[in-house]
C-alpha cells in the first residue's frame, strides 16, 4: 500500500482512494469524540454544543468559566486530591510486587508457569462489576470497606496485570549473560539486581507503572463499591455528575484528563521506542 | 585423571554425582523463581481471588432459613409437602417459638426477605406476625395453629409451607434458577410466571449486543489495522497515535463525550439539522437506547480490536499477495484466498478480547443505555447496591464469570496470555 503504481487501472485508483477515505472516516470516529470536548470546554455558556459565537470564533463565546468552577468547587477539588492520593499508592504496590514476580516468571524453570500467569492476569479479565461486588462483600467482612487502604489494595490488584505484561515483555529481550557476568565478578544477587538488571528493564517497569497509574486513576466501578464518601475520586464525581445533573464543569475536567492521557501516552511511546532501539543493539 | 576413566557416575567437583547436583541446582532455581512470585501471588489471592470466591459462595448460600427458624425446619421434617393438609400443631408451635426469638433479635425480616424472593407475598405475612408474636407468651399460649391463622390467614396457605420446606437447606440452587427465570417448586424445577421473567431476556440482550459490538469493531478495525500494517513505519507510527490516544483516555471522558454528542440538542443532531438531513422538530434519539450503547462501546473497544489485528498483520509477508497476483488472481481473490486467511488469528484474538470486555461492561451502558440498553452487569449492580438481593446478584455474577472464564480459556489456548500486548 505504498503508492499507486503508474500502470494502475481506473478501478484500482478508485478503490485506492475510497479505501483511504474509509480509513480516514474511521480515524475520525476514533479521535473526534475526544477532540470535540476540548473546544466545548471553553464555552462561555452552560451549553453542551457550539454556540453561534463560538462558530464565528468570537472571543466573547469563549471563557475559562468551567475551569474556574472546577478549581473553586470543593467537591471537585476533594475528588481530585483523593484520586491523587490513591493512584500513586496503588501504583507503588503493583509495581513493586509485579516487577518482582515478573522477574521470577521470566526465569528458565518455573513450575506451573501457565497457571500462575493465568491467575495474575485474571484481574484484567474478570468483569469489573464482579471484582467490585466480591471486594465489597469480602472487604466489609474484614473491615476494609470504605477505607483508604481498602481502595488502594483493590486498585493495586487491578493494576498488577498491566505491570506483569509490560515487565515480562521487557525481560524477554534481557540478556541473561549480563547477570552471570556480574555474579562472576563478585556481585551478590541484590547488587546485580539494582545495578545491572533494574537499569535495563526500567523502561518496561515505568510503562507498567504508568498503566497501573492510569488504571487506578480512571477506575470507577470498584471504588463505587469499596470506597465510601471519604474516598470519592475524580471518576466517581464525574459518574455522579453524568448520571444526575450534568454540569458543564465535566467538560473542563475531561479536557484536563485528556491532557494527562496525552502526557502519559507520549512517555510510554518514548520509552517503548527507546527499549526497542536498545534491544536492536543487544544480541538475542 | 584416572577417576574419569572409571565406570562410576560422573562426579561434580565436590564429589557428589553430577546428576544429583544438577537436579539440586534446578530445584534451587525453581524455588528461587517461586519465592520471587510468592508475594504477589499471595497479594492477589487475598485482595482479589478470595473476594471473588466469597461472592461465588453467596450465590448458593442459604443458611439464613435454618439460622432463624431452626425448630420449624426440624418440625417440618416429617411433613409431606405433597399432602393437601397443613402441617400439624407441633410445627406451628415451633414456628411461634422461632418467630418470638427472631422478633426479639429483629432478624425475622431477613428471613422474610429471603423467602419473599421465592414466593412473593410471604414477606408481609412474616413481618405482620413477627410484630404480634413478639408479645406472646410462647410457653402456654396454645393452640398455635388457630391463633396464627387468625393472626394472618397467609399461614393457612399450603404454598407458603411448601416454600419454607423447599428452602430449608443450607445450600440452594434457588438463586441460580432465579437467574435463569426458573424456580424450585415443591415438585421440582418450574418456569416462573411470565411477569417475573427478566433475567433470560437480559442475558440474551447482553450477548446479542456484545456480538453486535464485536462485529462492528471487526468491520471498523480491519481496514485500519490493514492500513497501519502496510504503511511505511514512520507514517504508521504517526497514525498509531490516533488509535492509542483513545486507548489511554479515561473511560469516563469518552463516555461523557458520547453522552454530550449524542443528545438531542447535541453536536451530532445539530450537524444533521444544519445539513438538512433531519428536520429540527424531528431530531434523532441516539441516546438512552441500544443504539447509544452500541455506538459508544464500539468506540471505546475499537483499539482492543485494532492492536491484536495489527500485530498479526505485521507478520504477513506482502510477497504472498504479489505471488498470488502474478499467478493471475484478481485483487479480490488474492485478498480473500491468500491474505484474509492469514489474518484470521488477529481477528480471533481481537474478537475474543472485545467480547470479554463487552459482556462485563457496566459504566457505559449505565450512562448512555437508558433502560433498553443496559447489560447484565447493571442488573448485578442493582441487586448488590439497591435491592439487597445479594444471592441473586451473586448468581448472575457467577453466570457472567463462567462465560468470561470460558472465553479466557479459549483465548489462552489460541493466543496465549503471554502474548497479550499493550500498545
């Protein structure tokens, strides 16, 4: 599909261009709903559609009103702080447990590897409502329901599959003779891990961490069940807003979240390319 | 030197047979690997597997009837539910004792609620009697049969006694039967009355809509994956961002954006009116119905279809297509007979993934589905947080989980969980 050869028939030309148009439309479908939120969030009115002033690009039609609402409203602010308190802790837990296990899983001889892998990936596969219901019952029984710790533990469990997947993928390209060389020169396993292995798999660990972070940061079903009013997160607040009275402040929040996603996506892509480049250079 | 020429086993440096010392090293290696995995496995077990197991157990748990009405259950042992006579005085006396004790602890409403799921109307009989019996002197206030029936003629109903007898065990299949619109009558499984049947419709709707969503994802994802796999790397990477950005964007952002776009006064209807396709007073209803759920979920799940398709299509050699064409195949034949069969694994992987994610969706159907576009998950959430019928919620959840795990197993067989890729 590089370019049309000069001898292409009219039918081939028509197909070539119409195929590109179709793909263009699908890309439009993918991206438009996210992009359209951004200009709408600067609406000076409380409408969810473009006002005539906005279409004329009249500066009167735009304002930062909804952003001001977001930063001055107590429930939005406390929701944001809750999210920022929960997600990093959950990420820390999933990354530390997950990396350790991923290293264990990528050893040459692991008994029951497939079964263990299936269990560790399951939080990603089991429908969220089932995890949420189960955690609600179980955590209320052991007194974790409605506590900060409960939500953090639940979110850490949900983030673990992402850490396992990204870190094991990075470890596939890891050259084992490096750890042997380190051991040969007298490094103990802990030193080998922190000085040799960790720096090399760090991109994978960071991407896994970002995945875990965004999982917790976006998660709403589990927190609805496991959390109480004191753990109301940003997605929870958005969910309530969307279900009850939908206020245009949501547009501003959504735009901020899109900006965060773009930042995370860029970081992950840069890390992935870097690790691909490094892997291309190392043997095996 | 002379040692090695002997016929004995090969020895390691420390004198143990090499075989044994290698086996020991291997064991050590395995142990070390397991030690590294153990903390996480334990963590997942406590925070995730046990809770899910706990929920599954609730779907068959029926201890409540025996806990609250122990004497009645014992006394009913000798009563034949097929007979057309009410249980004898002993049973009623036992019931009076149980009810008084239960009313003091205020637990009679719980058993009332439990039995009401199986036989609507029982709740009021229990509640009303509970209030009164609490004041009785159960030692010498007989005969209880007459008094109880006088209190509420619901106690003279044979069906009520049959229900108590049927649901007196500590385990029950009742919730599961309820979840598929059946019930356990005195003489076996029977179909629920027409007005109480909702769960089968719901299960079928969830399956049907998930299939439609999966199919639309295939139709939209295939051309894009093909384009990405066949463009030069630089361009493909650039376009890939358009696929990955939705993947990374918060689910709630995407759902709220659809909610805003699809409204009757929303952007899409505005554009359609402006072009003149739709009259202003006849705006399309795109939200709070099946269509809204399908559009929004197709958009949300599309990246999960494109990514596996793309990674399979990348491995297909373009030379095969050229070879087919040089052998005289038309473009269509070359695609359909040569390219398409090789891309089927990608379609399979993507479809299972999308379907698994779709059947369990909760947030999007709850927000854009209205009443007609909701899924089984929404019903589970309703039973767990609103109606309080946890057993039924758990049974519906178990059915959903069984479907998902079956597909997970198939996915593992076909694709392998190790090969799941993110971005």
